[in-house]
C-alpha cells in the first residue's frame, strides 16, 4: 500500500470534505482517504491511479493535483 498526496482546491466546508472523501474512497484500489479542509489536502492510502483520483474529485466539482 502506498500514499498519494493531493492538493484539493474549492472546498469551503465540512460537506465538501465529506463529498471529496466519499469520491476518493469510491475509486478502485483506495483503502482510505484522509481529507482536510485546511490546508486543502488529501492523503489517499491504497493502490489507485492518480488520474482516477483526480477525475473523481473533479466529478464532485473540485480541483485536485498531485503534491510533490
């Protein structure tokens, strides 16, 4: 299992955090997603493609990019 760190933009409240968490955890290969409102980050645990993770976040109306 590996961790993928994402920067998430567009979240403004707890509902946003729950929506992004649910979206990320729905991607095949994701064991768990830890999403924080401030500073707008997600740590995804598991084996999933970054493209699929970013697409899932975008489907919810937010932006995501891999943190280096």
